[in-house]
C-alpha cells in the first residue's frame, strides 16, 4: 500500500471516529410546529409538557374521543391556569428565620 493512500485512509478513519453525529441544534426538531388553540379542557385525556433547550414550551395533548395527539397553544387560559396550579403544588415554603 502506498504511503499517501495509507495516510489518507488514516485521516478519513480519524474523521469518521471524531464525528459522532449532528450537533444538538441540528439533530433535534421541535415536535410542535403548529399549535391548536380551540381545544377544550374537557376533550383532553392526557397532557405531556415538553421543555427542551432548543424549543419553546410545548404541550402535547392526547384527546379523549380519538386518542389523537395534538400540540396545544401554551398561551391558552386554561393551560396557563393548569401550569400555575402545577407549579404551586411544587412550591416549597421558604425556610423560617434563624432559630434561637
């Protein structure tokens, strides 16, 4: 084998080993590109909240009547109330002042 061919082969193999995939910003596509804004709370069976570094807050709902998954607009009033209630449940009361 020629030295130039061997060097090129080593260079190509090294480049393949170092490139594991696309950067995160290119490999992950936001699941919600369009949002439904006319979904009633009563029609929702299950909510899934997606919060990823590349995408804004996204909420995926499974509907009761046909089990279809849709992306819900996070600006809907009932979604805002739901998120606020969920965050209040997670709220830990502040620690008391210094004990004497």
